[in-house]
C-alpha cells in the first residue's frame, strides 16, 4: 500500500466526471488499498478516486463502523433533511454548512464486484452524497449555504 497525493480544490481533475469501472483488476485493488490508507492518514471519513487523480467511479468511506468500498455507486433513493458542517480532504482546514438528505440508499459494487445496497443515515448519508458528488465533478463548496469557515482538529 502507498499513500497517494490528495488533489486540492482548483485542480482540474476534481471538475471532471468519472468513468465506470467494468472489471476488477490488480491495479484497481491496489488503488482501493491506497485510497483507504490515504483517507486514514488524512483523518478523513471518505475519499473519491478523483481526489487522488484517478477518474474512476470509486469511493471509500469509513464513518467508524467498517470501511465501505463503493464501485460505481448510484443513489437510488433519499429522504429527510440534515444541515450541518461539512469539510473535504481536498480543501483542508475549511468547512461550510451544507444541506443533504438524512437518509440515502445507494447501490454499488464491492471490491469483489458483487452488487451491494448500502443504506445510511446522518453522517453516512452525508458521506455517500459528498463522495458521489466528487464522481460527477462537484465539490461541496458548490452547495455551501453562507461562507466557508476555518476549522482545526485536535490531535489525539
């Protein structure tokens, strides 16, 4: 496994729509492992492939339960509303208020290319929406209500 460089807001790769993954390869397996390691090292809860410069429909998420690998994720239903602070590893030290669904159901493929359905509320719902936006070339800053603000996280 290796740490990947996280692309920062302003990098053109973050504005591009990603391509579907049609088959699992050793290269994609390595990308998944590298993305998980990179996300944990950066203390994030999610990371999308374009954030490490790869235009593939792949995200990893871990909100504290177990890591999720979502290949070609698609939100198939959402309901409820939550508004809260949201940040991004591609814009470290900043956050903004974003309104998202409070409940989402997404279908995707896992790292073995088995179709799965993921249901999330609260932070997981927010993370799924945030990461799927990255795959479409959008960052959360497009949806911020009001101004961005600085945040700092204490080291454990």
